[in-house]
C-alpha cells in the first residue's frame, strides 16, 4: 500500500469549528462519505532521462476513480493539476 502523503485527516479537511469559533460535532448517522484514494504516479523508467531516477507525483482520486488501478499498471492520466500543501 502507498502511504497517504498529501491528504491527511487535518482540521482543514475535517472542520472542528465553524466561522464563529463554535465547536462542531460529527453526526455519524447524517454524514455523507465519499470514496477517496491517494496514489503515486511514476514516470515510465524507459522514458526517464538517462542516468536519472523516474520522477513521480502524488494523485488524489475521488468517486468512481478509486480502486481502478493497481501497482504496476500503465496508465494515462488526464486532469487538472492542483498543488496541495503537505503541512
């Protein structure tokens, strides 16, 4: 399994307070959950510049894209690149 390096359960993705600073409680019976997965996409070794390691980038998959690939699969990705903070 790949470690979840980019998206972790933090206060920015799981709010604990509203705009006025009031504490929020999770209503588990009323919560809506979505499929979510983080994978690492690596450049094909045969296409990497000579003498260099293949480059990689972490991707966040949601909804119907979750569990569609497994390690070692060759894929072509089309999407919007958006940098996420790791802190």
